[in-house]
């Protein structure tokens, strides 16, 4: 799985093992369920999810977050952080 770094062609190149203790894809799952990843990052996460049961479970648990966040009135968020 490719997550970060750069190859000679400018493509992303760091590999992350599926289901490993160092599975870094977990850190992208929140942004993934909220729609905050680039198209390339989405492809990478989806490929990883097809192989990593641990991340699939965590992604399923996070899937309700957009709905819960939509229940919060916008004025409850306060001032944006610059």
C-alpha cells in the first residue's frame, strides 16, 4: 500500500503492510469517512481496506461520524481556527 513519499516519477511511494502493528492507514480513516482526502488518497485507502480487516472494522465504526456531525448546529462550532 502506498501512503506517502515520492518516487522519481512524483508518485506516492511509502508502503504500509495490511493488518500490521504499524498500519498507518488508520490515521487517514477519519478524513476518508468525512470525504476529506484527495482522489489519489481515497484510492490508496480503498485498496488498503480491501486487504486490512482491522482498518475495515475501524472504518465501519467511523462511518456514522458524518451523520453525527451534521446534527451539531453550525453556531456550536465557534470561531474557525486560523
